[in-house]
C-alpha cells in the first residue's frame, strides 16, 4: 500500500440544513448513513472555481524542438505512432495499442486526413483539453482529509463545528488504500504542466491515474488549500451514492454539536464505532480529540 503511514482518512459533515427559518436534520444524509453509503459529487460543485477546471500548460520549447517530427508522424501515420508509444511505455503502463490509437484519433480530429498544414501545439492542446473535460464530466470525486482536528475544516465543512467527522480506516484491502482509486492531492502555486509523453496517458487506465493528464487536473490544487491535506477517491459516475470506501472506525463530534444531535448519531451508528469529541486546547488556538463512552 502506498503511503502506509496514513492509516485514517476523514470526512467532515454537516448534520443539519436550513429549511426556511429552521435548522433541521438532513434527511438525505441520514438515509445515506442508514444505507452505509456516501455521496460522490460532480467536481463542478466544488467551492474552488479552479478545482478540476485548470487547463494544464504545455512545455512549448520541448514540444516544438524535440517533438515536431513526432507530431508529424503522429498525424500522418497514427497506427505506426501508436505502436511506438505502446512499445516505449510497456514497463510503465497497462495502456494497449487499441486504446492508444483511440486516444490519438480523438485528439487529432481533422476534416481531411491529409490536411496537416497549420496544425500546431495549440491545436493539439485544444483537442486534448476538450477530451479531458468530457472525461472529467463522467467522474465523481470524494474529498477527504488526513487531519481530524483542523479548526478551519470544522468551520468550513462541518457546520461551524456543529457537525461531525467520519473517521475511515485506510487499508490495502479497501478503496481508500487502493492506489488505483484514492490519491493525495498535490499543491502548487502554478498550473500543472504537460509533456508529450503524458498526452498518451490522458485517459485513466487501471494503475496510473495520478500520473496522467487527467490526474494532473483532478489532483492539483492551489497552495493556499494545502492546510486541508486532502485526499481524493475518484470513480466513474457522479452525483450518486456509493458504498463506504472503508470501515468507519470512529465518529467525532464537533465542538458545538448539540447534545441531541450527538445522541441521534449514537443511535444511528450503534455500538459498532468509537465516539469521540473535539475540545478546545488549554493553551493555544487549536483542538484536541478525546474518546468518549458509547
């Protein structure tokens, strides 16, 4: 399992929603808890407008100087180029000849197969970006965190500390420990870059999503979000419920969570999980977490 030191991942939740002038318990959330399912949203719903919507930039000088002949070959002899790509990547990727040829055909759509004049790096990037956006539109992204006690996470995602946090176990046998499904987010002050080699790993295969063009888009966020220490589980389909990606080992109550809501969650989850609570630290602006009796 990659990152074996990360044994837990956390999902912050708000138990209540506003209905008119009242705050009521979220019926859909309760139904999902009872069915042991969690929501996989469409990335378009994320609060950061850049998130999953940043078009990577190419390394232009590498493209122009090193790959001009390759682009000519790609456009004129796609079958031959596809075979070469597969041969070069045999040790790195499970991508096969048919998939490679499909990718090449998708990103080099031309009305006339002999009309190569004026086909530039920008043309290729534009075609590729359209393919990436279409693919992302089919995916769901579940956001989690390595951190259970960050005050800002509790404020932003758990109803200003009135909600709760789910602690999931991460093991080699569940989705959260599967290197094909769940990945840590990368943080940067610059947009991700793309090389020619990565063009042909743009559609996720079974093992290397985090090393693909699409992975760069889905897993790269601004450095200003780094405090979240985010991980993402990525799957086909969005705005759907999916089974819990791992065993729930604890439920953590927010600092301001009403006693009635705490007891309500205890009833829902029963005796199968450990219950914990957040408390203010005694000598600094931080939270501590302690176990409480079921």
